[in-house]
C-alpha cells in the first residue's frame, strides 16, 4: 500500500491541466485476480482526472465505466465524460476493465469495478475527496457493470492484509446512461455473450439481470435512455427504475424521444444539464 500511495502522489504531481495522470494506475500492482497474462489487456487500470481549480472542487468523485458491449471501451464514454464532470468540480476516475473480447468472463469485470471504488476510497486523502461521496457511472454495457456493482456490492473485508480490500465497494450513487440492465429477454445479446459466454447458467443470468436484484440498500440513481435507441431497449431503464421505486430508492429517470445509442455528450443533448442538476441536489456539484 505504501508503494501505491507514493505512486499516486507522483502521478498527481505530474498531472496536466485537467489533472489526468501521466500514466494509468494498475488496480492490482502485483497482478489482477484471474489474469490470463501480463499484456495491457490483462492489466485493469484507473486513470484519475482531478479538478485543476481547488475552489471549484466539490470533494465528490465519480468512477466511470465506458461502454463497448464488454468487447471494447468507448473513449467518449470514459475520458469524454471525465473532461465534462471535472469542469463541474467532480474528481473522475476512468476504469479500463477487462473484456470478453480478451477472454474474460464474469466475475472479472465486477472485480475490476469493485476494486476501483475501493482504491478511490483508500486514496481519498491524497485525491482530496470525500470517501462518502464516491459515485459510479456507466454507459451501455458499462451501465450494466455499474448497475451490477450497485446491486452486488459489499462492505469490504475488515481483516484483509491489503488495506484497499478493507474499503466498501458500495457506490454512494449511480449514473446509468442508456444502460444494459437485464441479461434476460430485453438484454443486448453482444454484451451478454461477452460477459457470460454462449450458454450461461440460468442462475447466473438471473443474478446479473439487475432489475431483479434491487433492494432498499441500492444507492440512488440518475438514469437516462432514448425512445429511439435501437441497440439497447429502453425497457432496461424502465424496469430498473420500477424496481428502485418498489424498493423505496430515490431515482431520477429521463426517457428522451430523440438520440441514438452511444450518444454520449453529442448533439448538445439536454441529459447532461439534467444530470448536473441532479448531482447538485446530491451534493456532488457545488451550488450555483
């Protein structure tokens, strides 16, 4: 842990205008659990983007999971979102998680997401963030991974030798952008295949159909989708929001008529302003 903290301090000192580190930080410096090798695709990482103006920093953090069908990682849903949120004072951490296209299957992706939240909390003092204001954000398949962590988190292992593993991986809130939620009827087949393989166990399909896994302990969520999304059915967002409602969990759901799947911040879409409004109410963005 001492070496990890020293490395974190070094990369912050080397940060650019927006605070991106010079190099991504390996989630497990000594190798990820279940790694198939030591190539770049086998090393999950976290890349920080920190507010350049301390007066604008809110002290909140967002762990960002790009989409890409569990087969790739879309930069505009990673660095693109980080560049946007950091200008609003939110420290951002973009995750390069392991992928089905590289031979990985569940639970490796969830391990990477959970480790990312733990690592941010473990280094909260160095990054000047509040460990009780750490959110998760995901788009498309990254939205599935985010919703999986929102419904399958744990409190950490208090007796772990690794101090990072002692941290809770429960996000304090979630932002789900045109997410894949279900592994059932309304799933995105490509994402399901890359995550679970061709013939998954029905019990695993149910466990990772996250609309079925919501409880009263699921964190509050901002969810947005579009009616005309032809890749991921809007029912994914509708059913997750319905489950949150039944469990008594706060949410902000936006279904817009227009917008193609994978839109991100394109076309000056209003979701971004709606999201900042919601984050401000959650004390993740400073009052105007």
